[in-house]
C-alpha cells in the first residue's frame, strides 16, 4: 500500500506527463460563407492573382475556335479546380491599340464559340496600355463539387527594349493578369477570444486553403508558397495575412486544420500526442514555422513567448512584430528568414529557443550585378537592408496608428530614409546622400 509521499510522487509524474499532452478539448467547427466582391469595392477583402504565360499559338489538341480579328492573337491556359480552361486575347478592331477582346472557355468543353465574348476598355498611358475587363463568374469543379468563383482579367502592356509578346503589337511586353474577386469568411471562438476569419485563394487556381508544407528559396530568402488566411479579433486588414499551415496555433493551443470538400466549414482539431516547449527570444505578433522533414507548417497567431509543439526540427519562414512608442504610436515590422538560419530541435529534455528579432543591424551591400558594371560613367548601385538576430531580412517597418515622435520619411508611414557617407581610407569625402524606399 502506498504512503502519502509515494502517492505525491506518482501524482507529480502524472501531472508532468499530462502537461506535455495536447488539451483534450473537442474540435472547433467554423462555418464558412462564400463572398463575391463587387467590381469597384473599396473595402478590405483577401486578394489573389495569377499572371499566366502567353503563347503565340493555340495548345495542341482539338479545339473549336472562332475566327480572330487579330492576325496574331495570344493564348494561355489556366487551371481552376480540377479543370483547365483556355483563354485567348484578341482585338475588337484592326485599329485597337491593345488586345481588348477576351475569349474564355468557361465550361472547359474545348469550345470557345459557345461562350460569350468579353470586351475590355483600353486606357493609354505614357508608354503603356492598360486594359480592364469586366469580372467573370465561373463554376469551379473540385473534389466532385461545383463551387462559385469570381475573377477579374486585366492587361498591363509596356515598352521595354526589344521585348515583344505578340507580333500584333511590336516591341510591347504584355502582362495578362487574373485577380480573384471572392473569398470565404467565418467567425469562431477559441481560448476565450472571438476571431474573424477570411480565407484567400492567393494563386487564383480556384482552390482555397492550400497549406504550405515545404519552403521555397530565392535570393537567399525563404518563402512559404500557400494560400493565405486573415485572422483578427477586431477589424481585419491587409497586414493580418498569414500563410495557411497544416497547423494553426492560437489561444495558447495547437490545432490541426482541415477543410470540408465543399468549403462549408473549416475544422480545427486539437493536436494529439506529446507536445514540447519552444520559446521565442522576441515575442512575435505572428510567426510561420515549418518542419520540412515532417511536411508540417505551423501558423502562430499571437503566440506569446512560448508554445508547445510535437518533437521535430523547426525553422521560421517569416514573422511580424508590433511595438508601441511611449506616446502610444503603433509600429509593425515584417521580416523573412534566410536559408542560413539554423533549425531548432524541439523535444524532450531540450531547452529549445528560437532566436529572432532584436538586435537589428543595418547592412549596406553592393549587389553582384552592380559590382560587375565596368563603365566609368555608370554609377554603382548600393542597397540598404536591416537584418535581425537570425540574419533574417526586414521587409517593412511602418507606422500603423498614432503620431510618431520619430522623423518620418518623405512618403508613406515609414521612418526617415537612411543616409550614407562614402569616404576614402584617408578620410576624404567622396559622396554623401540617402537611400530611397523601393
């Protein structure tokens, strides 16, 4: 028979084990509602866009095509849900200054003669041509479901050297874009807080909620290519965007995320199994983590200084920090990780800490392409960057609200442009100036 001391030790061991397990609360079901966006809406809505490549000839296969007005129309194919659709850019008249007619195989039956012709409006600028088309309502077939979808086509054409997209408009580079005009929204409660959720189709492929599992890298930076969700406890805004993860961490708890096939609801299921602590050297407002080996990603919303995760090797992709001045002015900082940041091992008997953020340091670099310039008359280009404790690159520092006591830049809500001085080793002044944003 156990004595009081043995029972106490047993309870302590059990409590330690329970502390490392996910909470046993049930799943949270979030009803979702489809929202179409008006053509000239000025209100916040999640955005997505694709810019497909254009070709001079129709794709191979049997197609039923109308007769073109242009001698050189251009073709492209896009995938929406489970089907591919053909789009063709034509002109309404031989005198048209840019492609202003669009054929779209909306029902994906390889016949463009049974779909209405879409006419656009050309607006000429200095050296460029813009074309706006009216929104298109499309039915997307995905997973055996027929779902509504809405998008707006547009063209931006400009002169650039010898670039040419179509012989119809010599020396013009034509960029064709499709922007989403729809999203899903919902509301739910978790951890004692009420959240507003907006779900975006970032890559405009007709599928919502695609989670990023593995990082992409370009120029040394890490990117998570997935759809986005906007989560807020008040009024949502464009800075609230986070990449969709296989897991979300909010309200002090880790959830696995799943979407119903017809997007009627999103389900947050408490993570199962033992969880172990990961602390942050700087408290983020939100941060994106990933475990590439397990093909898992964790979007953390206001995680505090510590969260609990399954054992594994984690890195961060991006984060957002919020800071207030003494007078209440609110600033944000957005940063992206670089490939050189080491992973953090999370597991039993580990004091795992993810180092990021402060201290930040300014870095002035001369890009390789600028160093290669040998002409004495061409200036050398320098770039200014801010890097954090994990060598991450700061993408934005901007004032969100209030009146800052700091000196502000010429345009927008950013700090004064950083200045530079170039001198010889002997101290002789060569050049003095300031960097420009963008």
